[in-house]
C-alpha cells in the first residue's frame, strides 16, 4: 500500500506530466473523455497535451491548494503570478499521515480560510521583507494581501531561498 500511495501523489522529483503516456494510450481504446492529473500544473504542458489529443481534461488537486486562484490567473493571462505547488507532499499529505491538520508548504492559508481572514490595512505603509525563501515570500504575500507596498530583498538574485541553493561541493 505504501508504494501505491507514492504513485498517487507524484512528488517533486517526478517529471511533469508523468501520466501523459498512460492517458494517451487510454484515449486510443476508450470512447469516454480521459482526464489526467499528476504534475499537470504547467500551463504550457497542459495546453500542449490537450492540443495533441493526449487527454480531454486536466485534473489539478495539489496545485489548487497552493494557489486557489490558479484558474482565474490562467484565464486572465497571469500565469507568471501563479504560486506553484512544489510537489513536496509535506503539508497536504505528510501532515495528514502524521495525524495533523493538512496545510500547504507554499500557501499558509490552506485549510485555514475560515479561521484567518486578511484585514485591509487602515493606513498602508511600505514594508521590507528580508529573505526571499518560502517564509519570506509567504510573509510578503500576506502583507501585500493586506494592502501594504512590499519590497523583498535577498542576497541571491532568485527567490526561493535554500530550495534553489546548491550544496557546497
């Protein structure tokens, strides 16, 4: 059973569109619509797979936990603003397995929507967030959602913090 769960929720090191070859093969032998999920959050990959007839629909689960506004952002041409699912399976799955409340590593509001509401700032100010890792970026999003002007600074040119840093050789 443990190995079966592993394939149900493809983690970060699985290729994008990991099940497209299966959906493509399935479409050749069935007459019902075929939906594929599992690492399908890349908009270009999804559009290409649909155009090539590899599937009829794209299923998204964890990417919608990471960014519930993903469909609206795609519809409005804001794909650069999508908060991507990392495929870490930590908040959405590991916490549940450990008997804790589910959440999302990149969306701190996930599963807390009814308990925490963003309140607009009465007097918006400028805020500097030092550190562009996951915590810094989450803080910047929360502050921006409250109406503040945010500047994020980091010693690296790219956001992501330790996630994108290579270990020393």
